[in-house]
């Protein structure tokens, strides 16, 4: 049930196993800029001057147009990459490698095809039951549906009781019904364990239903445009029910107005290229 990232972070977690689960940690990005070298050799700036603080045990959702640096933010918090400028801190410590107590749930399920659902025995059996997969312990990934594979990934991300959970559009490829089920399961499990979460999504309803705060990033190079506190009470009901509440609709309208501007700006950058291609056909 382990992902590649889980294997890489095993050594970092080992130091804390003797003292029990790690407490949720605050996440801080200060003046973070990230540049990449393109295939042509030029520099591309994905993020610029990002300042963001996520309190210990808080659930933060990040939204923004495609290419604004959402996934890049997660990799730097995880310690899989480093900023070109600025500082990333977890629990007050500068991130210089894979951050201790961090789990990463990628867009793809990242399961190892030669391993069955069950791997960590007693702990795994409990988590397999918690995510509703009792009876599938001996199945390999190719024998599971997309929703089931996501449940295994969720269990793998939470089994080590992480202090930080990073999620990169984990439910984006699921159908509407399965996504709602998975969102409800995630919310229930998070409310029990309370790690600090950064959840990247393109689904604004999903972001508001799950999070304590929603961060809107600008079109690339991404920077923080606005941070919205989500004051819906906890524990929350099912995602498909709370989205009809008046306060939910009010928050959705406010955040969408900010997000829509960035989506339109992103589209305006690509529209001329699309038109030019169409004219040449």
C-alpha cells in the first residue's frame, strides 16, 4: 500500500516512531519564487513571491488556473524540490529535504502494480476497513476500480498519521458520485486525525466544502491573490448537502469572482495561439 514517496520518506518518519504520532505542523512560505529551465534553455518562472501561512491542523485548499504553480507549491512543501528564492518552513524548520511526517497523495494513484492492497498487516487491515475496502486486501491495483485505487491511496497517505498531508487533485479523474463519496470520507478521516492539509483542486465547490481556508493563485507566474476563511461550522455534513446552504453559496460567489478573473486571463493567453492554429488549417 506504500507509494514511491512513502518509501522515500520512511527514513524521516523512523526517527519519530518511538515517540508516537507527530503533531500537526504549521506550514509557511515566505517570498517563495520557483524558476525552471525550459527545453530551449530559457528560464520559466512558475511561482513568484508567494507568502502563505497554514496553521497547524488546518485544511487549506488551493485553486487557480492551469499552470499557476499549484503542484509546484506542494513539491516544495514536501521537500521534493527547493525554491529558487525565498523559504519554506514546516513546524518552524526550513525544508531542506523530504519533510518529516509528510504524506503526499498525487494526481495519479502511484500504487505499485506488483503489491496487493494489504502491506503493513495490522495497521493496514484497520485502514482498509476505514476506507471501505474490507474484502479487497489481496487485490492488486489492476483488479480495483479507479475509486477503489483512490481509497487505497488515501489509506496509504494516512496510515502513518502524518503531521502534513499534501494532496494534488486526488479526486479529479473520478466521476461525480465517486468524488462526492471520497470527499466525504476524506473529511471524516481528517476530522479524526487533524493533520495540516494542502489540497490542490480545480473544483471550487470541493474546496469550500472541505477547507478552513481557500487560497486563490493568480495566472502564472503564480502568486497569492486572495485567502478566504471558510467559516462553515464543523463537523460538516455531506459535501453534496452543504453546498446548498446560503453561506456556502455566498462564499462560492465571492471566491468565484476572484478566480474567474484569473481563469479568463489564462484563457486569453492561449486563445490567440489556438486561433492562429485554426487559421493555418
